C-alpha cells in the first residue's frame, strides 16, 4: 500500500455480522456516519476528508457490495459532522 493511504473496512449487521473491506483510501478520509442515505433501507457509509472538507458516501448494494461513490461537496474545515438522521421523517438520512 502507498504511503498516505490506509485500508478501510466497516462492519455491517445483516442478521449476521459481515465485515466489508472498502479497499485503500486516502488517510485524509474518515468514516463519519452510517445510514440509509438513499432511503432504500441499506446502510451507506459517509466519509469526510479532514484535510479539505470533501464529503461523500459509498452506496452499499443489496448484496453488501460497494455500488458507487456519491460526492456531496466540500465544506469549511471549521464545520464538522456531528451525526446523521432522518430529519424530515421521510426515510432518507
């Protein structure tokens, strides 16, 4: 693995424990939340880059595999993510 990169994995619960390796990513990105971002009942993984504020999430498919990356945008490093939730009660995080 290249310097500055680390292996990331998450542990999801689908009735039984499943460890899902996400592969290598920049050491600047950290997992900041897990939730059904698309409202489909599958738990996606929210990441934020602590160096430049870039934020996005990996979509987790129904079979537990990574489907795609969805970029949300960049925010000021003065801001931080404190939590995620369905704030509008519509089933979407």
